[in-house]
C-alpha cells in the first residue's frame, strides 16, 4: 500500500497552495478532494480580491497572514502565469464625522504592516473615481489591493504541484481516519491512503474531518454571501475596489473589479443553517443593489448577467491554524473565511513550519519547476498574438463561446489540464460565463468534453454526478 | 494594405442571405457573407417545425426547408463569396472587420456592411429568479438545439417559463418526445407568442398555462428538483397565499429575445438602450452611413417572412449607397 509523507484533505485554494509549497521538497504528497474537480468548494465563489490587510482585527492571525499573503501572491502569480492586477481599494466615508473611523482603520492596518495607506479627499476622489457617489467626502486608499481569478489560482497551483510530483485525487471523499502505529490510515471513496502527516484544509467540512480524529472543539458555521456580476461592457465602472465602512460582521457590500473584466457587486453576509445552501434570494439582490447604488449611483440592475452565492467557513473571529497536540502529526487549518484567498500562500508557509515542528524534515528537490507556462486566453491577448497562434494551431481560430471569444483549442487544453465538467471548463476558460450564459456554446462545450473525455454526452455533468446536463438521448423516431 | 471589399454581410441566416441576394440583384458584384456556424441557415436549422414561408412562398415549410431555398439560390451566384466558421470579433467605425476562422485571421475593409447577426435569448439571470443554480435550466433555444440538432433529450419533467414562441413550440416538442410538460408560466395576462402557437402547441396538448403567474424560486442542488409558482397582480407583485410548488427536473426559459448587436456597439453605432436595436431614421439604417442592419438584429420579428421582406430592402439600400459612393 502506498505510504505518503503528507496527505492534504481538501482541494480549495488553501489545500492547493499547501500542495504546491510542499512539492518543492523531497516528500510524497497527495491531495484528496471529494468533488469531481478542485476549487468546487468555497474557493469557487468569492470576490477574488487580494486584500491589502485593512479591516482585520489588530494582531489577529488572519490580519498578519493577509498582509504576508498579499506580498507572496504576487510572486506566485508571476511564477504560475496567473494574472494579478494591483488595482487598489478605497474605503469610503460619506460624512466628515466618519473620518476618524478611517483614521482608526488606517492606524490598525499600519500596525499590521500594510504599506502605502493614504487618506484621500473629495477632490482626489472626483478625479480618480468619477462614478463614485459625489457625496463621498474622503476615503482610505490602500494601493496594494489586487484582483485575481480565484479558480485559476487553485488550478494553476495544483497543476504546478503535480508537475513537481504531488498526486491529486478527486472524487476521493475522506470518510474515516484511524491512527496505526506511526501513521494515519485514511479511508476514502477512492480507497485507502496512508500518511505520516495530515493537513486538514477541508473548508466548510474541516470540523467533520477534525471529528474523525477526535477533535471536537470547533464548529464551522456557513455564512452566506450573495454576489451579482455585471456585463463586461461596464468594465470601467470604477477604477478601484470600492468599500463602505466595515461593520462588525463583514466588510460590507462592495463594488468589485474582477480579473476577467466583469464588475461585481456584493457580497451579503448572512448566517445560514446548511453547508449546502447556495441559493440566492430576492432580498439579497435588493440589499446588494441598494448598497451598491449608494456607492456608485449609476449602477443599473439591468446590467446583471449572473449571480451566485458562496459560504464563508466561519469558526469564531479568526483563522484556526494549529498542530494538534492530542493527535501528533495532524495539522488543522479551519475557519478560513475572508481573507482566505489572499492569505493562502502565507497559510501554506505557516503549515510547513507547523509540519516541521511536528517532526517532518524538509529537503529541497534539486529540480523544482517553479514556473508554469501562462494559459492563453484569446480575450486577453493582442490581435497579432492571436494571429500567430492561429497560424500555429488552427483550433485557435475555431470560436466556441461567442460572448467571451473562447476557441476550441482553449477548451481542449482546459480538459487536458484537468477540466471534467462544464463548470470546470467555464472556470478555466470563461466559455459559458458571458452574457448569453451558455445559450450558444453549451451544446458545443458538451460535445468537446464528451469527445476528449471519451464519455457519452449523457454522462457529462455541470459540476459532478447528479448534475448531468441532459437526461438522455432522444428516442429514435 | 487592407484588402477592400464592396459589401460584407455578417450573418448567414435568412436575413443575411436575403440581403446578399437582393444586393446582387441590384448590381453589387463583390459580396462576402461571413457566418460563424458550420453552415448557412442560422436559427432556422434548428426550427424543424412547420409554419415558415406562408406569406413569402405561399407554402407551409419547415425551418430548414425555408433556409434551403435561400442556400441553393445564394450558392448559385458566383459573385457572392460565402465564408463559414468565420467569427467576426471586431468592427470599427471605418468599416474594418476582423474575423477568425480555423487556421486563419483576417482583417478586411468594406465599402458597405450589412449586419444580420440575429438575436439572442434573454436568460434566467436577466429576469432574476431566486434559488439555486443546478443543471436543468435551459433557454428554450438551447433546448431546441440540443434536441433537434444534437438528438438529445434535455429533460423529462419540464416547466416552461414565459410564453414566447420558442417556449410554446418546445412545450409541444418535449411532449411529442415523451417528456411531461408540467405547465407554462407567464407573468403577463396573455401569451407573448403567436395565437396559432398557443392553440397548436399548448391547448391541443392540454398543457396547463398559468397567466399572471411567475416562478419565484428554483430548488435543487445538482439538478432542478422543483420550482415555486406564484400568482401576481397587475403590478406584477406576488399575491399572498397563491404560491404552489411544481416538481420538475427541467426549466425552459422563454422570456424574450434581444438583437445581438455587440459588434455594432463596438463600432459606435447608436443602439436603443431598451430594445438593443440600432437607433435609426429608417428601416435597416444605422447611425453610421454605410452600415446597415436587417433581420432580427435590426428588430425582433415574429415570423421569418417579415425578416426576408425587410432584408431584401437592406440589400437594395446597401446597393444604392454603394452606387452613390462611386
Ligand atoms: C462570498 C465570499 C467572498 C469572499 N471574498 C474573498 C476575497 O475577496 N478575498 C479573499 O481573500 N477571500 C475571500 N473569501 C474567502 C475565501 O473564499 C476562502 O477563505 C477560501 O476560498 C477558503 O479556501 P479553502 O481551501 O479553505 O476552502 P474550500 O475552497 O472550501 O476547500 C475545501 C475543500 O475541501 C473539500 N472537502 C471537504 N470535505 C472533504 C472530505 N471529507 N474529503 C475530501 N475533501 C473534502 C471540499 O470539497 C473543498 O473543495 C470570500 C468568501 C466568500 C464566501
């Protein structure tokens, strides 16, 4: 039976970042994910913001990891060929008497080490953010805020980890863990895995995994956030990420720039019962629209082309990242709510340290492939570049998705790189993510998936078993 | 140097084909038709039901038959060059077009352009329906394509949202394929579609139709499991106590069409914010001289016969413009 040095449970941004980090060393690593693809948990539905580190409680673990993560993400994005755009953020005050609050946020953030903060005035705002509500009188400007595609961060970390020898097993839900002598026996839907060390980064379900080894002192509460995407035509709605003053439970409803160009408004923050509840609501929409319009009055409901909900895996106020003294070799990474995407690279570094403290020895590989060739998206490159690509491979000229201009070649490549479902293709390429919502390309994407995966079309799913796109072949007349 | 063409027509559906043939009749001798699909005919190819051509051909034809008549005619005219699998990605005010096709990318300048890019369906996202986002939600047109072109059955227990023509026709189509259509839910007091479709597709099959109702929530994590249906008053507000749940595995959305005019928008053609049609001082004209528009991308027509009639005019207009420009 295969024995691993480290098994990571959960293939979200945290698990994938840890896998890549560990793949630098001479270790046998496996990442186990219950869904059909990585990034199908919390990491697929978030705001994609690389936070600068503002709006965190002073001296919190998440505050420190956020600031470090913001710094580390740049290099990782560069190495992995993920687009990182430093757009900066504005936390906006509407009344003079809110300015002390801005100053307090500034001071707290400075204590965490957030660089470049500045209070800007009305004139600055008018000039640099013309669509912002004219009543805004000042803002805290954090220039280091950035944006990334959250799924691509997961996929590209994972792909690079595999290139460096890590194994990834999807559809491998962990069902039980026992300790035998010096190693763990992990029973999954895909068989047994033995490991000396376990990292539990199972997001919303990290409490369940912890329970399996007898750790019962935390519970993960889902806190829902509904988000609404606007048409790409409105890409230049704002120049920065726009935040209101934060409340006790959340950063509030934001105007977000996303790395693929669609502005986004949201998220709400509402505690829910079920870890499955990804529904959106009329109340959520109303709340988001009214809050967003307060920041940018020209926002038009009719520009919404899509919406979704994500669940923050909340457990208390801070992240829980620790080595379990009662279960030697077991590392808990739980309660990774916002800013978990930002903090992921710093969390990975911290987990390495904790593994070291638990006795794991790290030896660097002689050959570590730090770089990954950037994935090509026709919608981001110049016409000259497109032309030369089409000359090399005709399939770049075969356009499948009309709204986002995605070619057959990009879709085929995404499948070679691991996409198995329609959503997997969408997250990687943007085919079906535009204003027509797959009306045009779904039938085409379906066929390419079936062909490349050598499966009947009837078995192709939206996001895993049970979500088959069609119900069957038509009976022959 | 950019290659220059007399007339480029974007879109090889009924509108584009009729415009090309008409322009040729009016004397234009250099015409390029760009079509992104792998064949001409546009949306008619998936409309295998009959009812086309009653006015224009005085015959009752199926969609593909109607298209074929034009395909045969256009292919017999040597001065019309047809380029399929050709996807236009850019259009400028100076009438420079960029298009991609497998293995090639071209930039061409046209003296005149006719945009005949058709329309697209409004989506679930545009009308905001609360609830989950499982598989099993299709626009009526996508369901039609999956069934009639790809020979797949999208679902077995179907609820149709909106009573647009494609939705009504698909209700009948699903029934004929052995699926159960649970009903058609229409927020207005009457059908949006043609009366004949209401009679022949819904009433003849005893499919319940709920006027002044809307769906207010979608259930199901992986696949659609049910929807909430609720009655609305004259201001489209939900009426308390009227909500009922309909179990189903598929939702067809048929809530209207919008002209697909992103390329014209790119070129700076003025579009009506509400209808997405070009703002124009006459049929088939746009705010940029020499750029014409016809068919469903000019405005959404009920029947293809009207598309053909107006597209013929667009062809003549472009020819006249080209004569004037000489
Ligand atoms: C609405 C919203 C907006 C947000 N915006 C931002 C933002 O802008 N910036 C930011 O930094 N953060 C943001 N966050 C937070 C961020 O998304 C999360 O912190 C981050 O994605 C958590 O990643 P994860 O890997 O811990 O969890 P996940 O992505 O959920 O990964 C855990 C994985 O474990 C798998 N798993 C669970 N149980 C098992 C099992 N038994 N066996 C195997 N696998 C299992 C799950 O399927 C899942 O894939 C936002 C969150 C939400 C909800």
